[in-house]
C-alpha cells in the first residue's frame, strides 16, 4: 500500500479572503505544503504581509486586490494568477463577513451585503476558478469555507442572514461537486465551529466568547491554524475520492 500524500508541490492555488483570519492561515499552510499561492482580498498592507510570509516558505506568492462580489475582478485575478504562477488547480474561498441584528428590524441592505459576500461571492469565485480549471483540462480541487452555523442556529446570536448564507455555501458546494464531478473538479466545504478570528471576537459577540467555549465539548474555540490541516487534506490527493463533503471542524459542538 502506498501512503497518500498531503503535499501540494508544483501546484498553483487561489485563495480568497487571504489577508486575515482563516483564509490567511490556510494560504500560508498551502504554501508550506508546497504550492504557489495567489492571495485575493481587499487592498491593504495585510495582503502584502501574507504574501511575504508565503515567500518565506520558499514558494511564490502573488497579491491581488479585488472584491469577491465583482465577477470581472475575479476573472481578471484568476487570469493574472495563471499567467504568473501557472495553471490553477487548487482554490480556497474564505472571504466572508458577519454581523448581528434581529430579523424583524434588519435593514435589507444589511441582509443583502452578507448574502452578496458570503454566498454570491463564493459562487462567483467558484465560477471563475472552475472556468480556468476546465479550460486547462488538468482538473482541480475547490474548498469553500462555510460554518457550523449552516447546520445549527447559534444560541444568543441574531444572525439569520449569516446562517442562511453559510447553509447556502454548503449546498452550493454539493451542487457544484455533482455538476463538475465527471470533469475532474472536486468541490468540498469546511464548516468551522467557534474560531478565534477577528470576526468571532467582534464587539457584539465579545461577551459571549466565554459561553462559546463552555458550550464546545473541547472547552475552547479553535485557532485559525487548526483549519489548515482539514483544508490541505481536502485539497490534496489524499482526498481524491472526497467530493460534495462538508467537513465539520467544530470541537464537537454539533454533537450536543
């Protein structure tokens, strides 16, 4: 028996939301697993910094500023990534936002922004990435970052828009997995539990962090680094028969 490899050497990855939080950790983890990485996020010094950290791992990095709600921006970014780094075969879509508001008073604009970034942005990202992968004919693997909030409703958090967007990411990933399964592209999602990112320590949830940890069987929130292994696994040849999977990484939260 040959032990499957988790290495990603000589491959090109495209990561959205790469400048912070889970996306940043995964972008660096992919690089440390051997892939060159195009980092896509809003412009700012954090985007350049993650690319510097990736280059320190001995691989190539390309910062590309853009917005996941802009199909043209994504198409141009993927094209540029391929022209600089080579054919795209790996992608992680991590760009997302969160906020809270009671459903009965939530402005339409607040609902729409979360859906536009978290769900439509994932669709547009997958679309641009898959078009490139299909054109190159080498296949590929796409991982979308969902949330356990797509499976459960978080006690004390009034975030119907966020929960709905992440449930949509999970089912979108399954749908795309089936659509592209015979064409060499695998699509999976990861659903993190409470994770110590800027999003989950934002002011409106700060008082609830202690409860988050108490409600998690492992007794704490995840670190962003604990999402790297699951992402590298799903991207790698070790997961060659995995598609349409939603991998819960929640410290056991959804068992209760």
